[in-house]
C-alpha cells in the first residue's frame, strides 16, 4: 500500500472553521491571561504550500508595551493558551 498526500486537501483542512476557531481560541486565552492592553488577530498564511492558519498576540497600548518589555508578560502567559 502506498500513501499519497494530497496537498490541496491538507490546505482545505487548514481552512476549516474548526481549525480556525481553535487557533483563535488559544490566542484569545493568551491575550486574556496577559491582561488589559493586549490584543490578538489571526489570518491564513500564504499558500506556498502550507497556508497555515495563524494568530498573534501583541501589546496594543503603550502601557502594555512597557509592561511586556519589563515583565515578559506575553512569554509568561503562554500557558494561558493551554487546553
């Protein structure tokens, strides 16, 4: 038996609403755990060939930027995205 991957099908799996929702759920939990001034966004990457759905969490205010620089807030709250 020979296993043949279908890159187009894998791309479609990455676009599924359930996958998108799971990625966004993790980002939202991390942003919430980090506290006020932190936000998140998500988008699908370019199809070359993966097209993975990805999310980022970032300090959205100057106060949050200072907080993150002084305390590594985002790094310390990565566990906020744990299941």
